C-alpha cells in the first residue's frame, strides 16, 4: 500500500471507532458531517459500515454495546405513542417504555429498530400485519407498528412487567423439573408461531420474560425476520445477537425453525446449568471427541465448580440442589435434551419446538426421553478424525451391523499391507486415506439418512438405508475399481447380517467381478469379497455356485499374507456346499480340514474358528451325533466370547443349535433353559429373519418339553402362529417338517398312532418338495417316525421295509458309523422282530441300538436306557427269567432319571410293560409295581381321555 | 481435535522431531496440544483479577516455540509476546497447510483446512486463507496491532476480552479495532 492509501485508512480507522459507538441516527448525521468536509473519507467509512451489521462480539454480549441515549423521552412516535423512558438496548435497537397518546394508562414497549439497511416499506407493512395476527397467551402481542421518518420500523408491543426467565427462575430457586416445564411452555409458544410460518430468530433470555402470574411471555417475535435482507446469500448476518445465534445463522444461511430450536436450546442450557452458552467455552474446553462446539452442560458446570466454586454453589442452590447433585442431573437425560436441541447440525436437532417441549415434559415427569436415540451420525462422525481404513472398519463394527468374521480376519492383513504401502510411497498412502474418507463419508451419508427417531429397532431403517446405498453406488462413476468393490462388499456384508442374502449376493457378485482382473495383486480384497459372496450363496442354498467359486478362489488364497486363514475359510464354505448336496463325508472332511488349518494359524480371529466349529457341529447334529455337536458348540461359544467383534446374531444361532443338540441328547432341562433365554432376547437383531428364528426356537422348545412330558405346553408352542413370516422363506419347509415330526412324537407318546400317521404325512410332504440332497437326513427321520407309527398301528409288515430302506440310505449317506439314526432304526427293527416272536434277532438288534445310542447320545441318555429296557424285555421273553423284572425296575429308575422325572410317557409305558411281563412270566405282581401300573394307566387316561395298554415297546424320543 | 493437555513433554518432543523430519501427521497431533495450552492460558488470564502481564508459558509451549521458531533461546518476556508469536505461528502454519492442500487439488481450489475445523477456529466459512493472509499483511501496515488482533482472534480463537487482557489495552479499544479490522478485511477481500 502506498503512503497515501495508508494515511487514508488510518484516518478511516479513527473515525470508524467513534462512529461505531453512535446510535443509528446520530451516526448517519455524523457521517454526513464528515462527508461535507472529506467526501473520500465518508465514502470509505460508508463502505466499512456496510460490512458491519452487528457489532456485538461473539463472546462479549451486550457489554460492548453503545451508550444508552437518554434524550428520547417525550418524543412521539407514529403520532400515537409517547416515549417515556429507555428500557434497554438490544442487538436490534432501543426499547422504550411508551404510552398511547390517547390512553395514558396503556403502556407498551416500543422498539425502535436500528438498522443499517433500508427496509422496503411495503414489505415492512406486510410483516407487521403477519405479526399482528400472532395471538397466543405466551407471546407478547403486537399492539401497533409503523415506519419511522427515516424509514426504520418501530413496533409497539404489550408491555410485560416481568423478569427475564433466567432471573425469575433463579430468584424463586426453581428446581430443574419446574424449569423444564416452564420452558416447555415457551417452546410450545414458539411452535405456535412456526405453524403460522413465523420464525423468531432472536430467542434469548432477555426476550423471554415471566410475568407476575408466572406465565412466560415471548418478545420480539418475527422482528428479526423482517429486518434481514431479502437476500439469502448475504453472508453478513444482521439483526440478531451472535452470541445466541445458531451455527448456520452465523454462516449466513437462511434461518429455519431449526435455528429457533437451537436458540431455545441455548436458553435451556442457561436455565439448566446456570452458565450462559457463550461463556461455556471459556469455562470448559470442548472434549476431543465431541462434535458439538458447545461443551455439555454437565461439563460446563463441572468446570465451573473448579474455577469458581462459589458461583457453582450459588447456581446449584438456585436449583434447590447441591453441587454434586446438580452436576449429576445435568449429565443425565436433561443434558441429552440440551445436546439434541443445540446440535451443530440442524438435521440432528429436534424437528420441532413442540418435540422439544414434549421431551422436556417427559423428562420432568420422569419418563424416558427421545433425545437418547439417533446417535449414529454422531458416533460415526467422531471416527472421521483418523484417516485410516482400519478405523473406518472399526466404526462399522462398532455399530454392530457388520457381521463378518471374515472381515475381522482380514483386517490384520489389510493393516499390514497399509503400512507397507505408506512406507513405500506417500502418494499411495494418500490414496488409501482418500478411500477411507470416501468409505466413511459414504457410510456416514447412509446413516445420516436414517431416521434418528426410529424407536422400533435397527432393522427396517438399516434395510432401507442399505438399499438406498446400493442404488447410490450404482450411480457412481467417480470411484476406482478397488474402492467401488470395497464399498459394494461393505454393503453386501451388511445385507448378509440382516439376513437378506439375495441383495447381498447381488452386491457381492458385482464386487467380485470388479476385482476379478486384479485378483492376484489384490488377493486380500478379492478374497474378502468372495467370502461375503459365499456367505450369501450359502444362505440362498446355491451350492453349485458356491463350489465353483471356491475352486476358482482357492489358488488365490496361497498368494495372500495368511494363506491358512483364507483357505480355511474357503474350505468351510465348500464343506457347507457339500453338505447341502448330501455329500456328508466330503462335507465333514472339508470342515475338519478347515478347522485344523485355522486353529493353527497365527492371526486367526476366534470368531473364524467359532464359525467353522459351528458348521461342523450342525452337520454332526443332523447326522445324529448330538454329543459331539454339543462339545463343538460349547467350544465355539467360548471362542466367540473371546472375540469382541463377534456378532450377537451368530452367538444366538449357536445357542439355538446347542439347545437342539442338548435336546437331542435328552438333556431337556438344559435345552429349555437355553432356549428360553434365547426367546427372551430381543429378536430384532435377526432383522427380517426374526419371525423365523422365533418359530424355530419355539419348535425346539416344544421338542424339549415333550421330553419332559409337558405335552400341553408343547402343543401350544407348535400351534403358535408364525407371525410375519414371509411365505417363501427358504427354511420354512424344513421347519414345518420338523414341527410335524414333533407333533407326531406327541401323538405316539399318547398312544394315538393314527394321528401320528397324519402328522408324518404332513412332514413328508413338506420335505418332499426339497430338491436338494441335504434334506436326506431329515427325510430319514421322517421315515423312521413313519415306521414307528406303523408299528404301533400293528403294521410291522409295512414298517419293516421302511426301516430297511432307511438303513440303506443312511449307509449310503454317512457310512456305517454308529449314529443316532442308525440306532433308532435298529431299535425299531428289534421291536418288529419281537412282535414276530423272534427274540434272538430282537436282542441283537437292541444291542446294536444300545451301542449306537451310547456313542451318539451318551451312556445314560434316555435313548440308550430305552433300548436297554427293550433288550431286557426281549431277554425276558426269551428266558422267562423273573430276575429280569428286577433289572427292569432298575432300568425304569434310570429312565426316570434320564428324563428328569417319572411323570413321563415312556416311564408309564415301562410300568405297564413290567406289569404285562409280570403276568407273562407268571410272577405275582409286586405291590409297588401294581401301584405304578395303576398310576400309569390313570395318567394316560387323564392325558388322552381313553384307556391305554402297553404294546409294542416304548415310544421313541424325537 | 482438542486433546486434554496431559501430553508428556517427551511425547511432544517426539512429535516435534517427527514433524521436522517431514511427517505431516505429527503436526496434526502437535497443534491441538499447543492450541489447547494456549486456550487454557488465555482462560487463566481472563480469570485473573490482577493484570499481571507476565505469565510463565508451560514447558510444552516453551519447547514448541523454541524448536518451531528455529533453535536458539527464545525468551518469552511477556504473555503478549507469547501470544503474538503464537498467533503468527498458527497463522503461518495454517496458511501453509491450506496452500499445500490446495496445490494438490485440480485447479488449485483452496479448501477449508481440516485443522481449522478441528480446532474450531472462528474463521468464517468460504474464507480463502491465502487472501486472508495477504490481507492481514496489508492490515499490518495500517497498524500492527490490528494484524495481531486478527491473528489472535482467527488463528488462536481468543475472545476480544482475552485479547484485550493479553495486550493490556482497554477492551473497548480492542473491540473497536476488531470491528474495524473485520470491516476492512471484509471489504478488502471481496474483490
């Protein structure tokens, strides 16, 4: 700058300083005076003044305002109001007490607006008309208004003789709930105005008075709106108090109801903590991870207790509390309400002033508040600080929507690769960072669109949001292939965890396609996408696709940093696919191999191990080795407990399966406990699968109850409506089939083979529609129950071939290893043999059965004991040895113990068997045996409504 | 990205070394610590009743200044000196960052430096930091105090009252100066 210009500005600075302090009129006059002497200077000053609309500094409030002007008293405004005295000066202008010239007793508060911008007269009048219509008990009425001589508007409002709301509350030592209720009324007044499309825009304590009746009255409504320039683009904000302005207002954005809500929040801040928001910054530094510029009320107050303990004491007393109590109260829901009202992002605030009012009233009533929910965007944004892909992933995991154990495994590799790249070239690191930002920004947008007020649980919103995200992704052309694939994979993974495998498969497939050309260089990313796709394919039962994909991807695993982990994962999926196709030996082999590899691998996450164990356990259980399944599942659950990233849904599924396996072992009580726990958990985390999961849980529970002889309850559980289950859910047919089987068992227990046959028909029908060979095992069970029912109907001729066919199928499927199904078949064959009088054949069949059951379910399981009873029966028929009756008594005791009680169909049947055998062997009936037999008969009659005799052995257990 | 001022001096030393060795990350982590300290000092200043001008900077700040201002002994005689230096330092650092970040983008678009957001500095949105920098230089010619006020306000985020206290000048005067500076900047940067 040259010397002349410098001089010019120096003079301008001096003059400016004095001008600033003058009120509008005087300023204009002064400027004019200067102009007559030095036009240039005046022009400069005018230019400067044009920049400055509001000179109150953010942190200094009204202190810096100009001196009051006392010479106005007596002036008549608008021909009808006489100024009586200055009431105060605000950001907008002066407020005078005035009286009507025609009615000396009517007092008004007359606001002379000082503004540097001329207001179009027509507009001013229009606004005044609007304001005049605002009639509400808590809003100070506009009595009159006009335009002054200099073109500046004036407003005459009801004069409220009252105190500022903050002072009023303090003077009466109102407690927090009372303050909340009072303020809620203020909020409702604001709501009323909003509904009439009027914004306040200058809400602050001095604009909220409380009159002599204790009613709050809002002043200055809509005046700020009037005074704002017509131009929304103006970055200089005008006629409001910056100290109380919302962030977007300070940025010059057009005012909205959200801005009013923010300002209400600031006043609430002060009412609650006793610290004006603008001072809060100086009192408490904002925390590192807090996204709002404003410290929390409890923090602000807490800091005050340290810096100015007397002040803090006074504030607490003014709320009827001690300092500690106040701080704690502020930390609770009231603090959250304030935070939600004063969120920096307008979208995160209360939608309406009424919502704020309602939450305040709820809080005052002690009810839960809405401010609790909707913190997705908050949490996610906090994590934006650190620009690493790993952090992005943590963010997603923290939100609990991303399932993948695969992911957890991959992260270590990804991180290492990251570091290498960063070391290699800064440019690459920047790319990664960019990608992370895109990723995080993307997720951020997704979550931000979710309705933060959604109270019904995560699922519906997440699905909509994901679908929107998937659609949005399709439209993006700016992303490189790897980033695009990463995003698609994320989306797919989240779909998987919401049990929407169809959509997951779509997204995952596209990701895999994108990475295909680079699959060797980017092996880690590629395999991750493949893993997610496999997960989805498995849920969809597309085993062909699964197998093909695994074969294609296996060689790539060798190229990664952790070949053991990746190959283990792929083998797990191949095993699962083989199971689906009925290749059970192949399935088991793959799963065991997978398990072996992952157990030895460094860096393997427990969740990955757990998942493989789970897969294997399910297979074993289906094949009829529940004892081993139980063991594996317990291991798996332990592993999951050690993994903080484990998804709850996985844990719950394992628990259900564990319960089923326990029930399959006859451990009904343990099973019931587990299942009831599972039913008690909110099923929302299963997303759209929730009704199905619930139905499965009920079915398992029913089965366990049958074991305990609680038939009525079991029937109820089976009959429960299936809720909102989609009719095309892939797991439905098998579920129904299982349910019918349970019903069939109940019928058999209660000696109603005809009903059992009907249920079996239904069970078969359900599973006959299953085309894949994986239904084999289930079909086998159906066959077995069918044969049992036929036997009890006296049709061994029909039962025998069924059992034999089943045995052949079984051998073909899982080999000759002793198993539950095999044992059940043996037992059935034994009973038919016995019915035909062939005791030798029966005995050897029962021996095989005992061996099979013992190995599959345990020595003391109900099955094993039952077969023992059968064998004893066969032996008794063969040898007529009365001593066997005593052994039968023992076995009966063992059965009762295994079943957890003697009020069981099978125990009664045993009692009746003993009675029948007694007479067969011509042994006089022992007293206790006779009693038991009578009780058994009575029990059956009570249950079934008709007499029952023993025949054809004990009914089986499902 | 404000962190509680509990950083040990060894951590800070480490960060400074890293930054000097060219790790941009280190500055990200260092500045907030410095900033937090500055704000804390300003708050303490405001809370004082007496107007003692001298204020012992914390060891942290001393370290930082010594190293960042290029070796040798730096005697901070007064809080004014400290803060003025700090203001200038923050300004240069932030402007440099913005310049770098802008250079990478296509067309040299300046973007709001993330650190400005993180430190919640009250620089108006859409401010072109490069232009602001030049404008402050010009303002300095009119009166050095104006420039310092702007630096302390925009780059250290102090309130007018704190600035007045630091400079040991009447609050009203600083207020007027700030008003002028803002008006002048507003007009000057509009072109």
